[in-house]
């Protein structure tokens, strides 16, 4: 029961983050696209990233809400957060210019704080995956042993 509670909390936090960031990017699309175009590493694919990333973030948030797609959502969250964290680390380490493509509350963070924030959400995604896999294994073992637990 505790495991399920933690999964719901983790998925809620991740879903909120992706809805917030995805909508923020959509609402200020021109600024988001402009800032991506200024990034030395993303510049060649800035249009593609700007067009697809916000929708993908919202899709991941939706997947996290439903139990049937939750594990997929957690894997996608981990992948996205790992990608974002790696991007920030690379920008800090190798870029001559670090553009600001974040909006809203997250724009108030400096890049080092953003790296820590993203790292924490990457770990949170990983913990969510582990807990969800354990829950799925427990549920399948219970069913194969003839025990059914509707709470899972």
C-alpha cells in the first residue's frame, strides 16, 4: 500500500512538471523556439524540438495519470529528464553561450540550480520505475498464486 502511495505521489509530481513546462512552452512558443535556436547544440534541430517537445511532455503527463500506461510514462519521464539533465550539464561544461529557454517559475533558477532540480526529478523517475515494476511483479505473483488483490 505504501509503495502504491509513493508511485501516485511521484507520478503526480512528474505529471504536474510536464503539464506546466509543456503548456508554458506552447503558450510562449515563439520565445521558446527563439531560445532553442540560440543554443549551439540544438540549433540545427531547434524547429523540430520546439514543435514536438511540448506535445510529448503533455503526452507523458497523460500517460502518468492512467495505471495502464503509467510504467511507459515513468520510462518516458526518466528518458526526458535524463536528456534535459545531460543537455544542461553539456551546456554548462562546453557552451560559450547558455540561452534561457525555460519559462515561468523555472526561469528563476540559475543553470546550476536547474541541473540539481532536473537531477532530482531524474532520480524520482527512476525510483518510480523501480516501485512500479515491483508493484507489477507483486500483482502478477498474487494472480498466479490464486490471490487477487483489487487494491493493486
